[in-house]
C-alpha cells in the first residue's frame, strides 16, 4: 500500500508513476479528494468537541436557568452533529483506504518506460542454445510418447488445464524442487519454510493480492480460507504485525508450495502442454531487509535465480520489465527466461522484484534500526527460484535425444537416485 502522507505531499510524483503503468492519473486525484473530505470532517469534529467542552463549562458557570437551558440545547445539538460527523469520518476513512489499496506501487526511476511488454529490455543473455541433428519435439509430445505425461487423465480428474505426471518425469519434477531448495539454502543463505497451502483473506491483503486479484484465486466459500497463488503470500505475513530488530536483518526465506490460480486462458499455442495451468509448483525466495539495502538485495536475488538456471544447464536471458509490465506490488522487476528448444521460445521461469515498503505497510512489518529506536517499515523482495513447470519444459526439450529419451542434467542426478536417462 502506498504512503498516503507522501501522496498528499507530492501528488505529481504519484500521478506520473501511475500514468507510466497505463493508469488514469485521476485515480490519484480521487484519493486526494476523499482524504481532504475525511480531514475536513475530522477538523470539524475537533472544533465541535472544543466548543462543547467550553459550553459545558459555561453551563456550570451560568447564573440563571434560561441561560443554562439554552446552553444545554446547544450542547445537545453538537452531540447530534458529532455523531453524524463520526459516522461520515468512518465511511470516508474506509473509502480512502480502499482507494489507496487499489493503487499499484510507485515505479522506480530506472525502470524502462513502455506501453506494452514489447518494451521490456533484454539486459543479459547466458548459455548456448542446444542444437540437434533431428527435429526436436515439444514436451507434450515427448511426455506422451514416453507415457509419462497424461493429459487425458488430468482432465478426467479435474478438468481442463490439469495433467498427471508419472514415473521418472514425476520423479524429475520432485528432483527439481529438491535441487532448488538445496541450492538456495546452501548458496543463497535462505532459511527453508514449510508453509500452509491455504491462508486467510487478511494474509492475501497484506501481500497485495486482495482485493485486486480476487477473481483469480480459489477459495473456500464457507470459511475465510484461500488456496495460495504463490508462497510469497504466506511469507509476506510470516512477520506480519511484528517489530524486528535491525541486527536480525536481512531475513531470507525460501519455500516450496503448489500454487493455484484461476487463470483465464484461451485455446492456442500458449496453453499447450504444461506451460499454463491452474495448479503448478514453485520454489519462492523472499527477503526482509533494511530500506538502504533493498537495491543490493534485488541484485543478489537476481543472481540467485540466475544460478538456478545455470546450474540446470539452461540457456537464459534477463529482462528489465518496463512500466507497463510491472506487477501490481513491484517497484522494479527482473524476469528470467529460459530457452526451450521444442517449443522454440523463451519461457519465463522467474520474476525477481523489489517491493520496497508496499507490502510492509499493509502487513505492519517494522524494524528498529537500533535498540530503543523508532520503528520503521522494512523493505520486502520476492523472486521465483524457480517456477517448476516451465523449468521442466526446458529441461525435457533441451535434453531430448533422437530416440525420444531424455538426458537428466547432472545437477539433478543425485536427486534421481543416479538415473541418467528417462525412457532408456
């Protein structure tokens, strides 16, 4: 959530940022107008309370009954007006908070300006694309031919955009998860968390998912429980409503969760195979840091995501997202995309974002820079480390062989019981 005081103090900065995302600058003006009405109501209440106190004194000092009764009548009138103003103030407070909560984060100054995802900027490319002396197959053909990706039974069990993995490909997915958790805890210094896969609505609000993305989430309609769309959600609120000690920062966590999203998808190339589904696995990285350290932490988290791609032997590139493609809560984001030979395209496997104090303000996560100091908001960062389905697609397609078998990357073999080839 944005800082309302900062918005009030320098609205032009917020108008420009909102416009750069494709938003209407009038959204900022609407918040300011609501806030002004709320503050006017509060000011009027304070004046009435002061007048009422003064008149109450005058009642005690009045010498004749008529004067006292007239003053009492005025005090009674003030009481009725105060009650109306208090109700108005509460309504305006709720409307102002809702309007602020609907606004995306400020955009960092060094984010590329753009109007579509085509304006994202490729800033680095690593690794060589694989070459073949045969026509490489897409993963859905590879997996089906091996009898280890079952789309028909996925649909039978749960409907469209679900699938079943079997045997060594199921084991390969488990190996990728183990590899990533092992890498990030050993190399990156992240502490592993095992988290609930359902959360309360307030947890989704704290992370910025509610109210904006309510239509894309699965929920239990009898209780305030929602399936997690990403581990970022529960980790954000892991330290919700806490004051952390500055010496404890940075706090870095990683976690595996399945993720559930009611994505609206149309038929076509983009939804073939396991690329986009309503359920998918992901390993998430997350950090709580001092504000002055968040930019450096973003570069570290990006390096950690890159190490995951490189360790799996996947050619990848890094994009700086433009203003139009930034996520709702992100101030600055890098996307990592891996090359997948069968699909013949770059697939996003990680978004690494600096969120600044946007989530911390919602979740009330603060720290003391020094003992006894005034609490300040932390900065939070999150990154996929990695998204599993698209990493799996690249692993399967880039390591296929002419006979339809698939070589297991060396980094994954210890987690596969030494299996070197799938389907051999």
